């Protein structure tokens, strides 16, 4: 058994165990523990990607998944501030047992079929010329900007739309039509301020007149 | 020349996919559901990278890159929808999302 194989079984077993811990009690009981075990699973998967010579994808896995997506998940879980009874899940039901049996069947099928089909599969030797940069940032980046340029641009549009959509969806109110009274706009506030200013101006002018009047009254009195 | 057999890699991918699938089918908390979908997408990525490694094809890695981008977009929109739903129902269980059933 080579070092590569030993690493594969450790990382793969860790990924499966962490993913299963996400769903099963005791960790699966609370969403925040699920999220943390999922982060652990993503780190194991990043190691697997690096083992498959996909160095860039391994780094992206940690940056994007463990760094961005899961931070978003934990933020939302903490933001929702779920009451304890909302995190409780019902006990084992017939549907769950059926799902488990079906999943075991599918896994068994896949394992046998894939085992038969890929029995004599030989991996490309990366030491031979032409494969020196396999999985490097240079090679993947070059392919992204040449043969996959259009999908790459479309993905950027998708991310923009997703960002805008997320902002719209997460707004306080989705329906402005039903709102009885529109909130005071910037213009209204400005106008009110202006009005207040002119009022204080006239008051001030009145104040300057007042001493004159007082003097006049005093003069007439004499 | 990697010494990891291809069918071990594919079996691991299938296992992870099934774990995610069981999560989607059995759990009722929508946050756990979204996390299970992430596990499924990662299983697909692992399979793609295994084939890319065995064929020496960088295209598989580019496709996995796109899947990561789509997963990030999906998580952002999905979590925004969870927030909107929580504001509406004060709950994150998909059993309460039955407006079209009534």
C-alpha cells in the first residue's frame, strides 16, 4: 500500500464520517454543529482534490466553500436565532428507513457496476511530457480564458444575478404595493429642514425688530 | 501514475452523494437541506476530478470550477430565501411551506 493510497483512505473516510455526522445525532441535532462538521468534511475533500493533482481546485474548495459559503451558513444560522424546539427533529420514520434502504441499494449497484466497468482503468502518467502543469493554476486558468471563455463570462453574470437576487430576497419587505404609507423620502426631509430654517429665519428677523419696537414704545411713553 | 484505483474514487463519490441525498430526503430543517445539497455537489466534483486525473483532461477541473461557482450562487440565493421564509413563518421547517397544498 503506497502513501497515496493510505492518504486516500484517511481523507475519504474522514470526508464520509464528517458528512454523516452532519446528519446523524448528536451533531446533526443542531444546525450549527452540522455546519461545523460540514466544514471539516470540506477540508477532507480539499485534501482529496490535492491528492488528485487538482491543486487549484483544492485551494478553491477551502477558499470558496469553507471560507465563503460556510461562513454565510453560520451567519444565517446565528441570525435566525432558532428556538430550541425548532431544532428538534422527529424520530425515525418509515420514510427514513425507506430512504436508507434505497440509498444502500443505489450505492451497492454503483459500486458493483463501476467496479466492473473500471477494472482495468489506468491513470495517465503525469510524468510524461505535456502533463507537467496538470491541475496547476496556469493550465486551468489558460483553459478558462480560451476554450471555456463564454461559460466563464456566463458564470460571472450568474454570480451577479445571484448577488442581486439574494439582496432582493433578503429585504425586510418584498411587497411595497401593500404598504399603506410610504416612508418619508429624502426630499421630504430636506424640505422639512428647509421650512424649519426659513421659520427660524423669520423668528430671528422678528427678534431684531423687537428692540426697535421696544424703543419706539419707550419713546412714545416719554 | 496514481495508485488509487478509479473505482475506489467513484465509490467514495457515490457514498458522499448518497449521504447528501439521504439528508435531502429525511431532514426537515431547510438549512440542513441546503448543506446536504452542498455535499451532493462536492461528490459530483470529486467524481469529475477523478475522471480528469485518470484521463489527464483539464476540462474536468474547469467543469468542477464552474460547479463551485454555481454552488456559491445557490447557497447565497437559498439562504436569502430561508431568511425571507423565516420572516414570514418564524420557522425553518419545510413542513410549514405548504401554501400550494391548501
